[in-house]
C-alpha cells in the first residue's frame, strides 16, 4: 500500500497551492510552503483541525470539542513546521473533575451539585476556582493527592 500511495513523493503544485491558501486563511506565519511530500501533507491534515477549530475558550470539560488538543504551525525557510499542544484550561478542569469524583471526596461532590445545581462536567474553569478556593491550585498541580 505504501508503495502505491508514494508518501515520499513531492506533493503536486495544486496541493501546495491549496495548502498555502489554507495556511494563509489560518494566519500561519512565515510565508509559503515551497515543497512538501505527499506523506507530510497527509500528516498535516490531522493537525489542521486543531489549528483553527479550538477557540481556546471552551465553557466546560464536557463542552471541549477536542478534549484538550490544539496545535501550532509556522513556515520556516519554505518548510512547514507544526507541533501539537495541550490546552492547560482543559487539563485543569479535568484534574478538578477527577479529584471531586474520587470516593473520599463524595461529600464535596454532593455539596457542589447542591450549591450550583450542575454536574461537575458542566462547571466552567471560573466556577471550579470559586468552588475549590485555595485548593484549586493544589489539585491542578497534583499536590492534593
């Protein structure tokens, strides 16, 4: 299959043009891609959805569409470079959720539901900070184990 798909071949001019148009639309810095292999284009297709789709202001753990994934890209000397990133906001909410769902924190969970009338998965980061108080940063940093 790899032999037939030829991932090491250079991408066509049309593919490079479409890629550069997409990068321009996303506001990726560094100019245009001059050359790229077909395989690199396929790899970048997965990254592309994380570049533009995550708005970095999800309302809650449950509403995060990409579960903490994001990406950054730039063009350097005509070559496309990218990296995956994690959203600190999402992971902070995840740590709080994991903490409150532990058996030993059952009373905190019940109090939280009663006070806010929400499930923990629906709390915003600001609500987590308010509910957890000083403990918020301990939990997020893994110091409250």
